[in-house]
């Protein structure tokens, strides 16, 4: 997926070299079309660092993580532009893999919660992936699972198209069958489409055999009948992921990766910009945090903080995830680790203070170079609206400001949805990003920040799995916008 979209970027580069030529000319260097705006600044920092005589003092607005990666890549014999493109290509591939895992885990954890894992779904799913203590159920068929003489659990998944049943014969202990409905319409375990329970019976047994179902639409508890037993035992947590759940998770991962690679500002994932490297660190950090691997999570988040100041927003989300985790997911002695992501930012601030005498050198560089001064959200919206629709800008520049407005609306909707779903840490991350970009002179770089909102891509991926037409609409409507932004960037018209 990532490689195919990189080939698409090569095609757009070739197109940009010819479509906007005013007269007869020869084609210039294709890689040189990527050496624009921030890419040139990162190259300058990688070559000369920040305070070499002749360097622009405003370059301190850019964190050192990406220039350091460029410097390392340039140890191979190629140009600085090629080094930046190589860093973005490799980091983008890592980010895409991490995003796919996040999207797959989201589907699997949702099924596990419905099937009885509750709040511990994030920790339970990795064990369930191993397929221990159970036989997998083939997807899309009205299958049944049976176990005799061992008391193990059998689980079947229904997608609203077929039903599943489980029976235990000749067992001296209780066995359980759980049916969970996830997927396209969220049907029922009994095949009736209403989320009601399937039933199980035990024959020739001195203890109970029960079946419970968790419907994707109704979520009601099932009924159980037992012969020769006064009460049914509690519902067990399934010990494996059915094949249908894995198939849905895989489709969600592919969808999320596709949507990410075709996002409106996806050209910045290919250019020598810091988005790809930040995404690689941030997505991997969040995946580690969701698996309760707090040590790797904070180290990866520190890498993100060395690349962009948004790493502090990621660190805040990880802190909140840690605080909301149950006792089984974290230990309080691990709490000091949460300070690690702030170390690169603090070190950079101290470094700038030493050479400039200004504790706020980074903020002042942002204001001097990009007019980022504090404004109320209303003032920022009005200023951006005038730039987009007030006939004060060239047509292509006005269109770019229109994209900024759309991205802000998407960010507000995403934050509201995350709050509604009680995904507090992710809502905090997106909300802080939106607040930082929405309180400046005008909205700037919000579509680029949208690339880094992994909940947007994972939720879209899961939605497209349930509603395939979402994928079709996205490709038809968003991919042309991506191509337009890429052509503007590659032809030197992105920022006027």
C-alpha cells in the first residue's frame, strides 16, 4: 500500500514538471521539485546546524529530530534532498505499519469487550491472537463448535448473516459458547438479526452448560438452560480470536493505511518534512501504550518530541492513558517514566537559551517567520475565512485556506466523537493539537496536523469495514484533493 502510493507521488512529480511550464522548455531535475520551503530549512539545519554564521535565526522554530535523521541518512552517498526523501519514505512505511496495527487492534478490542473481556480487552487481545485453547471458526458460515470432555470454551462469530451454536456432549464440567456480532450490520448469534442469545444444552452431564451472546446492535445477554444443574456458571472470556474478527481487523488496517496515504496533505508524508518521522514515533508509541508497554511508549514519545512540539501533546495523552489504566495495566512505580517525553523539549529550550539568551526563542521564531501570535479562536476563524472567501488572495492560495477551514471542522468533529466514545486520552491529544493551531493569527498547517491524528484514520478504517461505500467515497472525493495539493507543492505554488 505505502509503496504503491509512493509510485503515485512519482507520477505527480513528473506531471508537475510539465503542466505548469509557461513556454517551451526542458524538464528540470525531478528531485529538485521536492526541495521547497521547509525541506530547504531542514537541509540547512542538517548541514550547518542552527547558529553557524550566515544561517537564518528563524530556523530555531524547527526541532532538531528530523535534521539529525537527515544527517545520518546523508552518510550514504546521495544528495541532501534525497536524504530527506529517504527518511520520509522509511519513516512513512513504519508509520503505516503502526497505524494498521492500531486499526486492527481497535476492531479486535471492540469484539473482545463485547465478548466479555470488558476494560481488559487491550491486554486480552494479544493472548487471544495466539489462538490458545480453542478452535477457530471459519468466517461467513453457520458453523458450530463442539468440545467434549475438556470443559474448554468454543466461540463463534456472526455477522448478521448466519448463526452459530455450541453443544457439549458427555462432559463432566461446564462449557460455554459465546457469540459476538461485529462487522457490517452487527447481527445476532442466533441468526435472527436482533442480538438475542443463542442457547446451549448439556446432555448426560451433572453440571451446567450455558451459552451467552453479545449482540453488536443490542448487546443483550442470552438465555441458558441446564439439565441437572441448579445454576449456570458465569460467562467466560474467549481465549481466541475467530477468523472473521481477524478478517475484519485486517480490512480495517488496510483501509486506515489507504486513507492515511491518500489524505489531503499526504504530499508532506513524501517530502523532506517532519510529518512522516513524527508519525512513525507517535503511532508506535501509542500502540505500545495501549499494550501497557510503558517503557517503550515513553521512549518512542520522546523521539516524537525531538521531532515536533506536538510530542508534548502525545505525552499528555500517554499520561492520561496511564492514569486511567486499571491496576492490572500499570504500576505506580512506573510513573516517573512519564517524564521522559518532555526531556528532548526541555533540552532544546535550554540549548536555545544558552545561545540566544531567550527562554522563548522557539515561540519568537514562530512569530517572526510564520506570524504565529496568539489570537482567540473566533479571531483566527474570521481571519482565515476572509483569506479563503474574501477575494484577498490568489485563487490557489484561497483554496488552501479553505482546506484549513475544512480541517478545523474535521478536528472539532473528531474531538467531539472521541469525547462521546469516552476515549479521553485520544480526545486530549487531538484537542491540544487543534487548540495550538486554532489560536494563532490564522489557521495554518491544520491539514498537515490532521495526518498525525491516528484516531481519525483508525475509526475511518473500521467504519469502511462495516460500510464499504465509505472507502469508495473517500477515494473518489479525497484523492483528487490530495493530487491537487501535491501538484501545488511540486510546482512551487503551495505558499504563493
